[in-house]
C-alpha cells in the first residue's frame, strides 16, 4: 500500500513540476485558439458585437463621443451627461482607434490574462498547480467568459479588472501590491459602481500593515472620488453622473416590478420618463411597507443568479440561433423575467417551451449543470473553512467567499437581476468548485483504500 501511495505522490509531483514550468502557456493556448476562431466568426458576423445588454445605447454614446472629440465639442458636458465614465470610455477609445475588432482583440486579451490570474489566485489559496489550472480552465469555459469579450459589454472590461485586483492583492501583503490591487478595483468601480463598498470590507479583514491598508483604500477609492468631484464641478450635484441606467433609475424600476402584485391603491405613482428615479431612502421605505413583495422579488433574483447558467449568451446573443425568440424573451416589458413575475416559473417555462422547445431544453440543461456547479461551490466553501491552512491563506479564502456574498447582495440594486450580474464572482465559484472536487476525491481515495 505504501508503495502505491508513494508512486501516486511521485507522479503528482512530476505533473506539478510540469505545470509549474509550462502551466500558463498550456492553460491559455487552447483558449487563445478558440477565441481566434471566434474572432473569425466575429468578422463574418459583425452584428453580433451589439447583441450585449445595452450595447445599442453604448455604441450610440461612443459614436457621439467620437464626433465631439473630433469636432472640438464641449467634452466636459458630454462626460457629465452620460453616466459613470467607465461604462463606455475605455471601449470608446479602442473603438475610435481601430473599430470594433480592436475592442474585441483587447477584450480577448483581458479574458486570457484573467484565466492566468485565476490560476495564480488558486496557487495562493493552497491549491496544487493541477487544481489551480483546472479552476482557471473551468472559468475560461464559462459562457460569460467566452462571449463577453466578443461583445460591446461593460463586463468584458469590468470582470477582468476585478480578477486582477484579487490576483495582485493575493500576491503579497506589501504596500506596492496592495496599492496595485486597489488601483485595479478602483478602475473596475468606474465601470460598474457595485464594487464601491468592497474596499472598506477588504481593508477591514485583510491581514496587511496599516500603511498597505491605507495604500489599498486610497488607490481603490480615489478614481470614483475624483470622478464624483468632476461631476460636482460640472453639474453642482455630487453623484456618479445621471443616466437612464443609474442607481436611481434602477431602484425606480425595481419598485415598480415589486409593485406589480399589490392592490393598485398601494402602487407608487408612475412618473414621467425624465423623473423616473428613486432615492435609497424612498426605496427603503417602500421595502419596509411591502416586505412580502420585496422578498418575493429578491427570491426571483437569487434563483436567477443560482440557476441561470448564461448559456443563452451563446445560443441567443452570439450564434443568434433564434432571433425572433431573442427579441421576445429579452423584451424588458414582456420578456422571460416579466413572465416569471406575472405567471410564476412553471407557467412561464411552459409558455416558452411551447414557442421554442429547443431553446427551452438548452436552457434547462444549462440550469441543471449550473445547479450542480453551485452545489459544488457551496461544498467547496465548507471545505475551505474546515481546512487546516496558514492564517493568511484562511483569511484570503474568507475574503473570497465574502466577495461572492457581496456580489449577490449588491445585485439587488438593479431592477431585475440577470445572470451577467453574477459574472464578477464566477472566478471564485470556479475555485470553490475545484476545492469541492478535491475534497470528494480525497474521501473517495480513503474509502477505497481503508484498511
């Protein structure tokens, strides 16, 4: 028995040595080849670039920005009038420099780098090279990681920056690395402000020196702070900038989705389009007055995050296999989410199945696989918390688990959660799932060789 175990350990050491030497190249190579094939598909089908959420609005802003930039227009007013700047400006510069194909190329590069960064995080967490690479490969194969780089989607910029932040911070507790990780998160916050509170949580629990903590906070909070100061100077309003998809508009739409079921006398008054915004305090008062409606809406959000795999991004958005169904299901007024809210999941699914059984079966298959994935991630979190590991590794693991919960919680700020809102936390879920598989394999080995 000892001889067999020794041979297995020796083979594992050889495999780990190989992965340590060539791991990043061996890991990224197949994904680079796949994205190169997808790039050819992008050239053949250029319209798929705009099949992302709000891509039509984003390209309009980018084109108007190009006109203002080249025509010497009032850029300060333009910046102040189109929401938070990272939602469109990074892609605007790329688009103006080389069109949509330069945008895609840059986003693919970020996606490939993020796969390597996930591997590095796994190594810092105590995974061996094989399992860290497996987690990174799983992350690279997820629908969102595959499709977003080929679309005009803010997640294609936002998510890699989040992964980079954790990778840099996990590398060392020194001031330089913590400042670099904070800067990456600060840049991500200018794309999607949902990460604006995370620096405070990280700084409270990270095991770093006071100087490194201060450097992280300064680097993470400075970009958003400077942007809000610019908005104040331009408009007299200390905010992140107004747009049709800012926090106030999302809370307004969320309240009206919640209020679809109470009696008409309890519903908030419909406002003119220009005034469709709600403050946090007004939203909180509505939730307190209607806890049942709020909890039901949040339950639908949690079900979406936990079971909607994102395979529709490939089937509908990228390959555009069912264009009529895509327009029908993604309609904000009468789409799949509104059907679930009005008729319940069973009736809504039955209706979709009658109109398009192939798409329904693909979505159900993806949902079942993703449910297994989430179950493994939950088991992996349990395994992480039970493992006897150094204090620094344990603290990083707890921070990553907390980040998943943070993303789930902050997703409640949008009117109706979509699978893409889970994307920033998917790299953690992959690490957790691989940790669960490692736990199950250890238990299986012990069971088979007991005695």
